[in-house]
C-alpha cells in the first residue's frame, strides 16, 4: 500500500493547523490549487474540518492533525 497524491494533499492541509490553539482555523482560498480545494472538501466530508474550505478542526480532526504532525516530527 502506498500514499496517494490525494491523501498526501489531505495530510498537508492537516499540517497547516496550529494545535496550540483550537481557536485558529484555516481558509483554503478559491485561488488555491484545485488539488488542495478538493482535499479540503474531502476532509470536510470525512468530518475532519468544519467547512469545505477549511474552518476549524473537529474533535476527530484534532486527533488526526495531532497524529500527522507527530509523525512528521518523528521522521524529520
């Protein structure tokens, strides 16, 4: 099994969230790469973020982002 580009795009979005503050969200602008816009929409459909264009992490999203960011730190 390998990581698809779609999954990597989703992981990259999760890396953008500041886990020190749940009050800070992100916004994926309409001028962003289509692959990132689509990744944000998928994360929203999965219940990871509150809006299709970013927003805030849900409780599930916080858990996902923590794991993604921890793995990145371990491998960096």
